[in-house]
């Protein structure tokens, strides 16, 4: 009888320990809040999309969205970036509070008509994915000052322009957000060219949509 009670007692202790361990594991692996990488939200903007409609940053208020800077005649990194952006689009296709903003850094060539054709060719079918064109100086200022993503003209480059291959993740309040690295520092932006970068941004979009 004593052995029986001893067995029950040990079993109870193991059960409690197991519950405690599971709770600790859940706490360890719970979704970590994403950090804000700038003290201020991104500046307001207003450009024309692929449908010829003038749209402002007000459209994205209350939405989580991803931003890229690209151009349609790019033959280097842009095609890969937009293949990956389509993956993000498809992952959140039915999420009405999610969007994508693609800004052309060659707006003189990338008219609304050109952007519309490009969007169709690349599989950008979501109504919440907008391709923007407009004043080049304003787009460059938005990229470098608003998002701190490099863009520029460079005649030495294959296609005459250069830009970052990173995606920016914006929360519902207009702030750039990102996860932390293994040292607790913000990664800033997400690699738009790698599978790992796309996996991370999809995970973090999911977190922001719940906020």
C-alpha cells in the first residue's frame, strides 16, 4: 500500500513538473513583440497607382503592409523580389487589413499603364497591392528619408538604377517594425531575395495583424 501511495505521489510530482515545463516552454517560444525601428511613423505620401488612381498613405491606415522599391525594366534583383512578394500576397490574400506598396524608382518610364501590365505579368492580383509612380524626387526622398532604404540612378549599373533588395514591414499605425536578431538587436528590414527572409516576414506579418 505504501508503495502504491508512493507511486501516486511521484506520478503527481511528475505531472506538476510537466505542466510547469510546458508553461515555461510556451513562455519561451511565445510571439515576441516586434520592435519599432524609428521613433516616428513613415511620412505621408501621395502617388498614382497602376489603375491611374491617385492614392495617399491614408489608404494604409489601420493596415499592416509591406513596402518595396523597384522598377519594371530591372533585370537583376526585382524579378526575384516580386516572385517572393507574390508569395506574401498569396499568404494573406483574404486579409482585408493587409496590403502591399511597390514604388517605382524609374517613374518616367513606369507609367500607370506600364505598371498595370507589369503587375498582371508578375501575378499581382490582389486589389490591395498597389504599384506607385509619380515625381522621382519625391519617391527617392520617401525611400531614403522615410524608409532609410537606398535608391539611386547609376549609369554604371546594368539597368541604370540601383536599390535595396529589402522589404520594409509597416504596422497599422504607420511605424516600421522588425524582429530582433540573436543579440537582441533589430534586423531593420527583411531580405526580399531569400527564402528565410520571406519566411520571417510572413511570420511577423501574422504577429502584427493580431495587434
